[in-house]
C-alpha cells in the first residue's frame, strides 16, 4: 500500500525507515520530507501544516495510510480532516492533541484526576504572576502554555530570572499566542525518562523507554533544546517503575480524557521525572519524541505499519511488539548556534562513508540539491547505532560521527552519560 509520512525531521526519517521495512508498504511519500527521507520516499513540497493540501494529495494519490509525525499538524486537525474524507491515519485528533498543545489543559486534567505531577498555578496576567512568584521557593519553572518546540520552558534560579521569563512570555510575546498564559510550577529533582506508548482509544501498549538530553551542551549545560541525543532502554526504568507508570500515569490519563469526551488514538509520550522510583509527569506530548524515536524505532523488530493499523482498527490488545535486546544510542549533530540563531546551506560531507552495519544516519534539517546534501535546520542529523551494551552503541555512534562533517557542526560528547556513570 501507499503510505504518506507528514513531517521533515529525524523522527520522520526514522518513521519512514521503519515503514520501508514493512512487507505491506509499496511506496512512501513524505510531506515535505528532507534530504535523507528523499532516499527512501518521494518528497512532495507540501507543508506539514497545510491540512487542505495534504488531504487533497492523499485523495488524489489514493494514499492508504497517513502517518503524522509532528504536533503542529495534529493540533491543526489534520487527522480529523483525513477522517472526514474516510482516510486512514495514525495520529491523534485535534481535541486529543490539547494534551500537548496546552500545558494548562494537561496540568488541569492531571490535577482533576490525581495523576502525579508538579504543583502549579496558571496565570494570564503579568502582575498576578509576578506577585505569585515573590512568595515561591527557587528554582521555579515557568512554562509558556502553548507549543514552543521545546523552548518555552525556563528554569528560574531566582526571582530576577522568574520576572524576566514572565516579562518575555506575558508582556513581550516571545512565544506569540503560545504565551498568552503561563504555567508556573514546582521544580522537580530526579532523572528524566521518556515513555512512549501506542493507544487505540482503550488499550495501551508501551514502547521501550528512552532518555533524552535536553540541554545543548555537555554536562547538561546550556539552553534547553528539542533534544541532543537519546538512548534506549533506560536502566533506571525498572519493570516495577514501568508497571507503576502504566497504572498511575498512562491508564488514568487515557481514562481521564475519555471522561472528558476525548478518545485518544495514536501515540502518547509521557515525559517523566523519576525520584526514588516514583514517576511524576513533566509533560505530555501527543506524538513520537525526537530524537527518542530514532533510538527506540531502531530497536523495534515488529512491522511498524502493522502496529499503526492495530491502533487504527482498535485491535492493540491482541498485538505484541518485538524488540532487539541490543541498546541503541543516537547523537544529534546540530548547526553551530542552535537552539538560537544558526546558518543553513552548508554542504555535508562524509555521509557515504558511514556503513549501514555500523550506524544509520537519520536526517533532521537537511536538503537534497543536485545530488548533494546541505544543512537546512538547527538539528541536522541524528546518528544512531546499536551495540552489545550502551557503551558499545555509543562508541559506534561517535565513530560514525567522526566520518561526517560540515561547517560549524556541533554535538554533545556525553550522550548516555547517566546510564554509564
Ligand atoms: P517540558 O517541555 O515541560 O517537558 O519541559 C522541558 C524540560 O524542562 C524538561 O524535559 C525538563 O528537563 C525541564 N523541566 C520541565 N518542568 C520541570 C520541573 N517541574 N522540574 C524540573 N525540570 C523541569
Ligand atoms: N525530545 C523531546 C521531545 O520530542 O519532546
């Protein structure tokens, strides 16, 4: 069957890569795709958020299944629009996407249904927010309510930081309409784990856990980014913790949404902070994580299209996922300056020197021009490898990175450090 992948990041390259292995898939299209996706799919120049154009493309080309990668098209109602045209898709509907697109919605839902998360208050008025933070303990976390590509979260170390963050978001509109309100929450200590699970509206099927590295620089220093590398599985995510997470977080959240009249079908991503074996939710996402997906799907041995079909048809309860025992590590190679201003259009060399048995290079921000690959975004490549243990996988990923270069490339040198300490 013909399949369309919507999006253009490393996550979408990994999704297309796994879908290409399915015996059921005859052809893959990507909208808009990137330089690497172009090697396995036909890329069409349609923006991921152009709902009307994507629906028309699906109908005109008789695409049997559409897989939506990023949050923006989900929040824009792409899956709802495809459903209205009787087209099968993987991804949540617009109402379910609120779990990610409004942090206030997610926090209020968790409070109402006693799902463990940090204590918080929500404000849309600067003066009221400013008065509130005066009496709080620091560090304190200030979050823009809406979608901000992982950059709308400020860890305020003191009152001055908090004031500056509130000014940026509420007065200076640094995040546009995504910052019309803020969530101010308690700072949580512990270690983060990304738990992704398929959900068919009823049944939840967790994928293997992973751990992201949000900060730009080694030692978890520098600004928050979309994620600079990941590994899977995660030693601290024990079977007991996995069971707790399903019982205390995933099942109650899907049930809570249902009580609110929302059927959740797609992937749910719980970003957890774990302290003393207890999970608390930092955030929910309504889509696969990036770069977590590159590491997790690289370990998946099941047919990804079949798994998506099981979600679509509501038959996940009878479906089982198979995983490689080998851990995977992925390292993001980014453009100098990211997550702030960076240059694009640098030619990337050495990609052909990476042997598929050593590592796979998922492209994020790249562009194919006349047979050559150029940088086209902040996060450029996600170099992913498997090995007999996490250290071996990490060494293979870094060895592959050594073969690749572009002007002002940078990456973290300590991905998976928590698992290896
Ligand atoms: P979010 O987009 O809400 O997941 O936040 C992005 C990142 O900010 C998280 O992955 C954490 O590293 C950090 N963060 C968010 N909320 C908190 C919190 N309450 N306590 C400590 N760190 C946090
Ligand atoms: N890597 C974090 C995210 O996808 O939200």
